[in-house]
C-alpha cells in the first residue's frame, strides 16, 4: 500500500500506510521519509526529529540515509530555531569539505540571517561536479534574496565556468531562492532524486520516492517538478508526468514546456508537439532548446519546419561547435535527400566531412548517400572503408561497406560483412534485405528468400512491394535494394 501510494502521489494514503508500518515496528526507509515529510509539512519539528532518529541504528550503514540525514537535521533545527543548525552539515562535510554539502551550509546561513557568513563561505567553495553546480544556482538566488548580490554574481560566474559547454536542462530552469526549511529539504531531495535517476542500472523506485517527497514538501520548486516528471517517466507513468505539466499550462518555464512538447509528440501527436516546441523555443531561446526543437521538427516530417529549426540552430553555433555543426549539416542534407535534391545535399555533406574528416558516422553518411545514388562510387567506397576501419563493430557502417562491395561485384566479401551487420542489428529491415540480395547474387537462393521474408515483416510499404516482387520473380535489376 505504501509503495502504491507513493507511486500514485497520494500523501494521505502514504502517511496512513507508513504510520501503520512504523507503529508495528517496521521502520523501513520509505515509511520514515513519508512520516518525516508529513511532520515537516505541519511544522512539527519535535515529531520530525523523532522520525529522523527512528532508524539511527541503521543510518551509519545505510548510504541513502547518510545522504539525507545531515541536511534534514539542519533544516529541522532552522525550523525549531535551534542554535547552530549548520553543525550537522559541517560534521557531514568533514575534512573533504564536500562542495554540495558546504553549499547547503550557505543556504542555512542565509535562512538564519547570517548573510555575511553565507557570502564568505560561498566564495571559498569549489564547484567540482554537477551536483555542486546545481546547488550553487540555488545558493546564488538565495544570496540575492539575503542582500548579498555581489557574492551571488561571483558564484554565478563560477557556475558558468564550471559547467562549460554542457547543456544541462536543470541549468535552464529559473533561479529560485531557498527561504524555508521545507524548501531547503525539498531542493536537496530533488537533486538527489535527479542524481539517482541518472544511474544507468539504478532502480526507478528510489528516485520516484525522493521526487515525490520533495514535491510534497514544496510543489512550487521548478527543479523538483522537473525531477518528478522524469522520475514518473522512468517508472512508466507517462500519463502522470503529462498531467503534472498540464496542470501548469501557461506557466511552464521554456525548458519544461519543451519537455511537455516532447511527451506530446511521443504520445503520437507530432503536430501538436511541434507547435508547443516552437512556442517553447521562441525568441532568443538557448541552443539546447533549439537542438530539441530541430529534433522534433525532423520527427514530425515537416520539412519546412525542420529547415527553419536547423537554420536557427546553425545561427546559434560558434566556431568551436564543429561536431554539432557537422551533425546539423548532415541533418539538413537528409532533408534535401528526402526531397530528391542531391545537388543541394552534396555541398552540405562535403562541408560536414570537412569539419569532421575522421568521424566514422560522417564518413559513412557521406559515402552511403552517394553510393545509393551511384555517385562517385570509388570515393564513396573509400569513405565507407575509412569509416569501417574506425568503427568495425557498428552494424550500420558494416552494412554500408557490405552493400558497397555487393554493388561492385565483390559478392563473397559482401555476404560476410552483411551477415556480421545482420547479427549486430537483426531487426534492421534494410540490412536484412541487403543480405537477401547478396545471398541471391551468391547463388544461395533459399537463404535469400528466407532473408527477404524476414525483411518483409519489418518493411515499410515501398520495401514490402519490392520484396514481394523478389519473392515472386527473384532478384532483378529493377528490384535490387537502393
């Protein structure tokens, strides 16, 4: 019942189930966190201390508890107006002076009207990782609120330097100061949920628990809302994630409006998704949002919208963005190829190769696009061979080289490479059809028909028609794959 209530976001049901477990002596972590959050929502600092200490015998061994206990102890003391609430965080930060925890001390100082101490400490903290940069954004906004604007600006300047060119959606959310114990605990839980969700092999339940608890503490925190949306999606609750964003329609920051647009597109409504994305990325949108707009435009199949998005993104790139500019050129070339405009696509492809001459994906795209149209076959093959030499385990590049050899009569080599490509991507209809054609050319007609039938199960309408003809008449010049 507790786990289901947390998943559904039903605090009343979660509290009831947690209280029953706690009273029965089952002091499990999720029950502790729900009861702790409920006590803080009621400003019952005495009860909050009781619940926080309820698993003290396990806290020394539980890494999850170690993450939250010092911060909650500090904020509970702030709420209870206890002396030196920062002592818990100072002890937890230890001699290593963990920057994210030290920045929590900055927040606590500011909340207890020790603005000068907060400013001095903020100047001393290095921003060594993503978590510290995200906490620093909240600390800067809080310093502003405390009247320490100069210290806030110095901290923001260091966030920009530490973040570099990384385009993190969390860094695009509005700055929000931390002004209360509930807000302080919520921002920390939300950041932990975000970090836990980024663990590739992690469980979806713990990030969702932390994100739910954070949202119950402060549902006006944009970072918490963004984290809960992602936790719900990871838990398979796309509908609940959509509902959370729909309830704030018209008030969403651009980065969350873009996430909403992507979810709408993922649900099958590409046109509406693209319209929302365009609205989210209007005016002087940051590059990260333009990248996402361009991707949605490409997915939508709206060539005009995609072209416009690519042009806006291209204008936003600097000289140092060689890799991204190269990818953008290939995306623009792909639009031209879809419209059967080789002469317009070719210069874009060559510019991409000039920017990234050693990139296997770029070389393969350049070689295969030309090979499909039987343009400059020898140079195309040379480019694909160079791509394969750099990435021999890439199934798409292996397929390209095998197909290049098929087209130039090197059938045995083609079969060997296409078999390898098919093992790498057995559900790729293009690769499977290529292999069938190569088998036929090699005289292995039973295997050819077997491959064609497998490809037909995955094929689009055009491919299915071509394969039907091959199954009926065998391979002919008219039915060879593109």
